[in-house]
C-alpha cells in the first residue's frame, strides 16, 4: 500500500514536471516567435504545430530570424537601426517589422516602419538641434533605407 502511494505520487510528480516543461517551451516559443505562436497554440492546442514551428518546405529560416540576422550585421542601415532602438531587443524589432511589411500599401509600410523606429523617442518637426529628439525626415529616410535593405536582403535569401 505504501509503495502504491509512492508510485502514484511519483507518477503525478512526473506528469506535473512534464506539464511544467511543456509550458516553459510554449512560453519560450511565444517569447521567441511573438504573438503568432500564441495564436497558433490557442487555435491548435492538440496539433503538432509546436514541433514543426519554423520549418518551411525548403528549410528556410523564418522572417524574424532573417531580419534578426540582418540587424546583427555590420550593414550601415542595421547599425543605425540598432542605435536608434538601443532599448529594444532585435527579436522584438524583427517582429514589429514583420507586422509593418504585412501592410499592402507602400506608403503605409514606410510610415509604419517610421513609427517602429520612433520607438518612444520624441519626434521634432523642425528642431534639428535637440539631442533627445530625432527629426521626422531622418526617421522617414531611415525607414525607406531599411525597407530597401530588407528587400535586398530577402532577395538574396529566397
């Protein structure tokens, strides 16, 4: 009887540890891949999407991984973006850019990227001398350059 209780406890403990491990993996994937992973998890709890996440037919890297790799590069635009968004993780920047690039109109994409680049920094329309603010035109220029670089970068990797 005592052995049965210990065996039953051990089984419950093993089940609990497996559940905690699975929850940690889901949490890590949501942190790594953003809200898309959370939505997929909610839509298909019992499916195998988690095991196959990020696997494309061609074995290509995900958008977020490619953008993160670009942002880690020594490219001048990537360096300027990192400097501009120094308080944001590269992963978060890549997720935000993915959402921007999903917009259908070019102008909407540029302004969405500009807003990502503004990232909480005050934007001045004509106050170019302030050290805490960045000029709106500079942000738009950087947004356009970033979109061009990403198009170039993805042209090489697709």
